[in-house]
């Protein structure tokens, strides 16, 4: 065991602050990574503030961060796919049982024994796992991703959660040329959803509550932008979408979007608001529409997504911040004031 530097929250209302945490020495199949950048996901904020208490209560101290990119510093004797000096990525998963039907299908995100990167029971050290707001992390090789060498690392980090969480449902629901796709909410997930849907050939419409994001939405790849408070603009799209990806982090009216789906259209929730959303039965049954959810993605698909990004030059649009600005960044996240992902330059942790 060794001590790593980290930023952690002591309870649901305290700001994140500098701390040290235990990390295990790499075992046979482990990879140790020096973290260079870590994205700030809205899930970090939900967890730090214990907003998901009824589903996944937060254990403190909490070190969030599951959009990790860095350099391999050490590998265990059984590691074959990485060597010191390699670039490496880690997303939301660091372990699973490797044997259940989901793991066998390469869908570790559905393993009943999956270990999340933070706030999951730590099989090695006891307590809970600690995430990427830290200078290093030790992860089973199976959960470590190869990072394309041609991409900007600060912009790669968010691909490990915002990237895969949007890529996976767009692929699952067959988004391709000729499909009309809506993306609700232009934040970290939403802006990646726009980039992927556009890259897959769809006609992309962004729904935003922020009129100031209109020009950016078009630049990011949207064909059209709708200000969701404008009922007339919304009505123009009634019954026309094959697929809508809802990335909103707070309470909102999803019936307004269900009504925009075509026959057999699907709305998938990836946003995870604190409180349950109300659904009108009529919106679903007229039109045989469906409502789904989708959590992150499996390891094989995460690698596929990273390779796709390498090939197509896709990264997140990031605002790079030092770790000392993390609490300010959280306040801005709540106000939907992020363009379009905060990426923490972990070198800033050295001065703590
Ligand atoms: P984010 O960057 O904060 O973006 C959320 C966006 O939602 C905002 O930029 C805003 O877009 C919109 N929004 C915020 N409050 C709203 C409100 N009251 N009404 C309507 N729209 C509102 O967050 P994120 O990191 O993309 O995460 C989004 C959600 O996905 C979070 O709940 C997060 O926990 C969840 N998540 C889920 C998974 C998964 O596996 N399913 C993975 C990662 C994250 P506009 O300004 O354009 O309206
Ligand atoms: Zn996330």
C-alpha cells in the first residue's frame, strides 16, 4: 500500500479539499497509472452531494472522478497489454466478476458484482474505491483502455464516461444515416452525443434551455437547435424523431420529448436526476413509443469508441482547470455553465 494525493469531500455539504488516500501496490494483473487529466462528470457532483442517496448512498471521504487519462508507471508480472510509458484510460468501471453472463458478453456494466471507479466496495483494501481526482490509480488490466496517440489528452479524458455513455445507446438503437435524432441538454454528455450522432450520419437536433448555446450546438454538429421553452418550435417536431437521447441532470418534463417521437421511436435516458420523472402513459401508447435507460458501456465497446474517436479526430471540448478550481467548477455545473466539460490538469495536484 502507498499514499496517493487526492481531492476528497468529507461529507455531503463540505467542499472538496486536498487529502491523501491509500492505493494498493500493483498485483500481478494490475496497471499503475500516473493521472494526467480527469474530467468532471455531473455524476461526480451527484455523488459528492449524496443526491443519489436512495440508490447509491455515498461513503465519505469521497474521491470522485471516472474520466481518467494518464501514463502507465508500473505493471504487474502478469500484465501483457501495457508497459510503463504507455498512455492509458480508465472509465467508470475498475472490476467485475468476469464470469456472469453479462461479463461473458463483454457487457461488464451489467455485472451484478461490478466495481465502480469510486464509491464502490474496494475488494483489495476494504472501504470504498477512490476515483481520479488523484495523482495515481491502480486498476486491473482488463479495465484499462488504450488511448489513441493522435488525440489531445485533456479532451480524451471525458470520452471515458461522457463519450461511452452517449456512444453506446446511439449504437444500440441503430442511429445511422437517414435517422432523425434529438439530443436533450447540451452539457458534457449532450455535446458528445451530438458529435457521435453527427459522425454516424444522423440528422441531429439539439434541445437546450440555454439560448446562448445555439451557435455552439451548430458548430458541434447539430443541424437544428430548439430552445425547449418555446412551445411552437417544439410542436414543429411533433411525431418526427426516430431516437432521442436525454442527458438532462435535473427534473424536467420528459413527456414533451416523448411526444416528439415517431411511431416505434425510442427515448433513452442517460441523465440521472435526483428525483423520479413523471411519465404520461398516453405519450407512450399512442405510437407504440418506448422509454429506456442506458448506463455507461462495456470495456470492449469503450475501446471501440476510443478507436472510433482516434480515427475521426473526435475529443470533448474542454475547459482545463487546476484541481484547486474544482469547487467553483461544481457551482458552474449546477448552472449549466460548462463548455462543454471541465478537465482537471492533474499536474496542479503536485503543489498540494
Ligand atoms: P452537465 O454537463 O451538467 O449537463 C447537463 C445539461 O442538462 C446542462 O448543460 C443543461 O443543458 C441541461 N439541464 C440542466 N439543468 C436542467 C433543467 N433543470 N432543465 C432542463 N435542462 C437542464 O451534466 P453531464 O455530466 O452531461 O451529465 C448529465 C446527466 O447524466 C447527469 O445526471 C449525470 O449524472 C448523468 N450521467 C449518466 C451516466 C449513465 O451512465 N447513464 C453517465 C454519466 C452521467 P442546456 O443548457 O443545454 O439545457
Ligand atoms: Zn460520468
